[in-house]
C-alpha cells in the first residue's frame, strides 16, 4: 500500500464538498472561506490550485486537502488518505513494523515534560483558570503518552 498524491481530490471541489463556500474573484488563486477550527468568520484562505490552506485568525494551516482532512476529522494519515481515495494497493504485502523504542533516558525526558505540563494545567485549575478545549486535549495527549511509556517500560 502506498500514498499517491496525484489521486488527491481537486481542491475547490473538495472544500466545497466539506460545506465551505469559497469566495473571491473567479481568477483568484486564493479564495476566502469560514474557518471551522476556531468556529467562524471568513478568515481562512484556500489555494484552489494546490489545496494549501491557512486561517489568518487562529493560525491553523496545511499544505493540501489531505492535511485538511486529517485536521478536520482527527484521523491518522493512512486513514485520511484511504478516505480520500489516494491510498492505493501496490501489490506488495505490508510489513507491520514497531516504531523504534525510546531509550530509557529519552523516555524519562518525555515523562518529565508531560508531567510538568499536567502539573501546570492542574495548578491553573486549582487557581480557577478554566482550561480551553485545546488545553484539555493536550492534557489528555500527555496522559496517553505517559501511559504508553509506562506500558512499554513496565
């Protein structure tokens, strides 16, 4: 199985199929639309030739429709590529490989960083600071990383 960039959908059609209305002159390379990542306003620009996109308000950006599909759906690369029809069977058997494990020192560095992040978030909550959705998602990610490291090294 392999990724074939040539099979990505045409950008303007893809974004319009996602419910976005692309605004701007017919000949314009960059069109304006709403940003679903921060909840509105016509602040996202879409390049109808390449599929690149950037929100001028919240800063979310990507280089093509696949990057948008990954961000919008929360899917992993392969799952998003399959959903877009650009993940093709090349006839080779796919070998499952485990990622290179971290050294104990690297694992401890990751654990220390994630524990510090969770600690800071906890202190903020203790002092009455409400965590944003992004902050809560980052705390969940940190917790998941710590659990996975524990499982790998325990």
